[in-house]
C-alpha cells in the first residue's frame, strides 16, 4: 500500500469534464486510442514522490492508500488544479495593435505578451479579446491514473526529484551525489533541490550534492 514519501511510476490521462477532451497523457497507446498521437513527442511514464509536489496535491493524496497495479480516477475542481478564471486577466486590445506587428489574430491563437502567455478568445468590431488565464483555468478536470511500479533505486529517486527543477541527464552515487543536468541550474535552484533530497530520500542525507 502506497504512503506519503513513496516514489511511484505512473501513467495518466487528463480530460476536461463534460467534453471529455484529452489535454494531457503519458502513454503512446492511449494517445492513439484517443486520436491525439503525435509522432514527434516522447511518451513515457512519470515518476512522482507522494507529497513532494510534482503534480497536483489532491492527486498525490488520492494515490496514497492504493496498491501498484490499480487504476484510479480523480476529479479536480478548478481550485485544486489551474485555478478559478480571473476576469481581471481578460483584456480588450485594438486590432490595430496586431496589424502594426504583422500578426493576424484568430480565436485559439496563443502567444507571449511581455513574458506572459495569452490566448485570443475573440476578434470582433476592431477589438481582440485576450485571456491571460491558464487555458484550463475554471475547468473541472478528470485524471485517470495507472499505478505501474514502486521506485526503490536511489538514483531513480534522485532523478525524479531533480526533474522537478531541471532536466536531469544522469545520476551517480559514490561518496557524493553527482547529477548531470542538461543545463546547469542556478545556486538557488540547487539549494532547493538539496532540501527536497534530504526530506524525501533520508537514506542519502548528509551526502554532498554536485550538479554540473
């Protein structure tokens, strides 16, 4: 039976309640069944540590108490997922602003504005409605989660925690923990990583951590 602090490999499918539209999944066969397969994308299970915050807390809590091999369904209200839609994050912008930048706006178009992502909701009367909320804000979501295996190897645990902060390429454990990152993170990120490792992999507590 899985408990807080355990590491578990999962596959999952996320759907919008009502429309049943799939917005995320980890398994290639599931992608093909739901007609959303993308040959350019890599599909693989995800390793999470229950309580570490890699995924939504309500999902982690729901997994606790279940066993490997089970499939569970979790419903997330907006406040448990991407938040309630904030009307203050919806703005009207003159169409001319886009034309001056040689952009042709259309509903569904997503682009960055001063570092924030916006979605075009409508184009009408010379004005464009921009929504800076997360695309899934205000939605009730249903996740189907398959509990594949429990992770016990320290290197795999370290990678699972490390991937929360940056892309981990490899892990070695000798007299110290050596982590190779795709791109070396800042000292602040490394300190946050060390705290997570100490908390969720206590058997390695005290070992120095080298990230390159």
